[in-house]
């Protein structure tokens, strides 16, 4: 289970709307607990994809290292990634599967005509053949701090 505050879920939705019609992307910073994975902060990133930013996102190795450093600074872990699907369902694509890593949570928000819709989370199987849905539990408490880049 992925535990996410309403505040963080709203920030993911807003990021998707801000970058529409292109995909947004960012890192999920948090901790693994006995009852699930808790996202404590977001680390928004810039979609580095130049050729097809409407249907793909890309980050650089420097972006990855910056997200890891931000997590360490806050005594958290890099627990996953989020991105938007403009005018498409919040389901992982084949491209998403091919570029994902096992263990991480992958949050996807659907944005249709500048309106955020469904938000989902997925985990890639260890053999990398498929994604499995990850339940999201949205809490109403406010995230303790906000990570910005």
C-alpha cells in the first residue's frame, strides 16, 4: 500500500495540470513501513524528453542523483516516481514498463483537457514483465515539509 497525504496528491495533480499537454514527472520521497510505503515529500523534476513530451517523460542521471540527494538530506528514501498521462488513462504504458525498475512505486495521474482525473500507483514485478496495481491510501494530514527544486 502507498500512503499519500491529500496535500501531496493535490500537488501531483497540479503539476500534471501545469505541464499539460506534456507529461510532468517527479520523485516520491518517503519511507517503507510495516503497513505500507509512506510518501512524505515530492521532488518535482523537469521532463527532459524533447521529441515526444506529450506521451513520454525522461529524466537525466543528474536528476536521479539530485532526487537521491534530496531524500538523503531529509533522512528519507527515494521510494518512487510520479508522472502524468495527458488525455490518457492513469494506466502504465508499455514504454513505462520498459523504462521502470522493480521496487519503486510509480504514481500516474490522468489529466484530461487540463483537468486532473484518476490517480493510481503501480509496482513493477521483479521479472519486469508486468505492473501490478498498488493500493493508495490518502490521508488528510498535511505533509510536514515541501521539497522543491
